[in-house]
């Protein structure tokens, strides 16, 4: 996933379900901003070249939901998109809006209550953010509200196989077993901590099965147009056998009420 690293998971690290997952991200925002801007993240090494071609060409407005420090927004602007970015974390929005080379317009907002009128956009992008949002179905419904009929929602999440299990045995063995010890179908929160070259980054998320996303799409009036399971192309790594990410392109078929 982008260079040598060590990882650990603490499924009990988020114990209070009343606390939003976004609070965990905001508390570790400085870690993420520093990490993502080093180029070691899987976005640069694996995922960007798969995800960006899934996004339709520029239109009236492309909305980036869960923009983080703004990397996807910057890449979309370079492709000619008029982008408005949103994130629940003030620190993330500030980093996106104050980027030294390519600042993007970023607004602090909850993904379930975006400050935009109905049918304002023709594309919504949510790159690696929906699994970090507690009320994911409400966020998908909000994307439908701000999209014009025929608009696209393009998103990527940690693949539910990835978040459900882990590799066991010798870490040097690329063919070591991958085991799901608990329930794949049961949602649960998790915290992943990655370290590399003296840096640490903490991910707060919620495991959900694939059908949680497809059912949310169906309920909001979307139809799935494409579904990709992204793996590591390096044959020496075990993630070549198990999907890392799930990328979905959905089109809004039902006009907004």
C-alpha cells in the first residue's frame, strides 16, 4: 500500500458510538495531511490512476465530499472540473483551502447536510470517505439531492473484504492466508494505525458489507454503472490476491422530489 510500512488494528479504540467518526479524523488531521503529502499513500502508488478515469468529464459543478486535504479536488481541477469541496473536519478544509501550490474552495459541512440547493451538481465524488461517515445512507441520499437527474456519484471505499479480515502467518510470505475471523456482514468500527519512516497515520472507519452501499444507492434512486475491485499490482505483495478498495460509479435515475 505504498512502500514499506507497519500496521495494526484496534477494533476497540472507538468505543463510544455517540462520537462521530469524523471526530477521530479531525483529532489526527495533522498526521493525515503530512502523510498524504509525502506521496507514500496508496492514492499515488495504486489508486489514483484507477479512480480518476471513472469520473465523467467536467460539467457544471463537481462536488468532492470528504475532501480531506484536497488531493482529489486538485487532480479534478487539473482535468478541467469546477470543484467545490466539503469535509466535516475544519483542519482538513483549512489544509485544502490553504494548499501552497493549488488551493481549492473547501467548506466545513456534514456530508448529510450539504449547503447546496437541489440539483446543483452533475457529479459528486466521494473518494475514500463514505466508510468514514457514520450515517452513510443519509450521505448517499444527500448526494442524490444535490445531483441533477442523470448525474453521477463516483466513490471509493476500503473494500469490505479488506476491512473484514487480515493476513496471518509470516509477513514475508506473499501467499500467506487471509482470514475473516468474525462476521463479514456485521458492521463494526475500527481504527487502523500505519507507520513508515518515522511517520504515523490513524484511520477511523466502519466496516460494512458491499450490500450496505448498494442498498443505500438503490434507496436514493441510483443505479450502479460500474464496480471495480482494486488490488495491488505488485506480484510480491499479498494484496494482489485480495481487493484493497471498492470503486463504484452510480447514475441517478430518479428525479429529485
